[in-house]
C-alpha cells in the first residue's frame, strides 16, 4: 500500500476552508438555521420533509406499505428538501430536526404536532402508531429492532465512509477506500449469513428492519449505489441478492422509492406527493429536474 506523509494534523483544528468534494457547499462545523423559512403543511396529518436518498426512501416505503394494508390514516404529504441547496438549514426544518438531516416527520394527528427525526425513529413511530411491521412477541420484536439498529449504526460506514471516499471525495485516496471497502464487505457478509437462514432480517415476516436496510444494502447489491457493484464483488452475496430482488418487486416499495426523487429516469421521479393519485397523474412539470 502506498503511503501519504505530506499532512500533519494541527494541534487544534480550525475550519478555514471548504473541504472539497460534492457536498462542500453545505458542510460546516456548526448547527442551527442559516435562513428563515417555514415548512409547508399539507392536508394530511403526516407531513414528510425529505429527499429520496436511502434514508429518505425508508420512510416513504413504510408509508406506502401501510397504505397498501388499508391504513387510511397513513396518507401523507411529502415535501421535497433539496439538500444540495441547503433547504435542511431553514428555520422550519431545524425546528423539525435540529440535526438538519433528512428525513423529518411532523405528525399532526394528535392535539399537538409531534416531530420525529432520525429515520429509524420515524419507522418505529409509524410501526407503533399503526400496529404494523413490528412484531409484538418479545423475541421477534428484539430480532427486528436489533437489525433496525444494526442498520442505523452500520450505514455511516457505507455512506459517509466508503461512499464518500469512493464516489464523492475530490481525489482518490487508497487508505480510506481500502479501509471502508473492507468494512462494507464484512457488513454484506453479515447480512448474507443472516439471510441464508431467514427469509427476512427479522425472521419469516417482512418488517421495518427490511425497510431500513434495503435502500442501503439492497441498493448496493443491485448496483444502484456509488457504481461500486463490480469493485465490491457484490455478486458473491447470493442471499442478499435474493432478498433485494424480493423486496424491490413489492409495489409499495416501487412507489416509495419514487417519492421525493430528483435523479434518474424522469418516469421514476415524483418530486412531491400529496395524494395517492399523484403517481398516476404526474405531469411533465412535476417530472422536470429540480432547479
């Protein structure tokens, strides 16, 4: 392995320049709002503010699955948050999520609005609210939640670690790519071994654990994330591929992936969703690339 020795960390780190890379224009070492702007509120009790990244897809997939079960109370408005333009730093969004990350949910179904942030917390909130996709039996619930929190703890290595250095960093660096590729392959092996013995991550039933893990690791297995399928030899993970195909074929998953999507085939995009009919009545204006 080649070595790089031309950088010595300072005694005290100071933010003096942008760090380069795809998201340099929105990266900063402080929290809080950069501008005043209220979040819009639609007609449904559930208001989602998001973008169709893997984290954003988790929640819209969950909502579409709930609607597919006949839960009319799961109708929702999904508002587009353009993270590349800094929408997540508006005063309204920071009030919904002080961490300024998508997705954020504001639940208006009770006497007072309830904010829920962090995608795993949103999945749990919705599962408990509607009594679906989260087992109630102790062992099954524990298995489901273990895999849900496995994803929450593991995905930063895939996205912020491997994905950043492999796809988004301003130049390629062998050490971090090698380090995070090794960890991502270990994680894929963890999943493959589990899915060799179980149809879904939590057991025999499809749960919020699958909804959380699929957009990240299913996307990687199917070559959707980072263009890294060949690099990581994802064809080795036969059980992950079987699981990824089965979940990807679900109609609710197909719909959920489209919501707040601004990349790829225009036919796969629904920038905002305010009614179930929006999937059938998309106009060219709605499908036009975000400005």
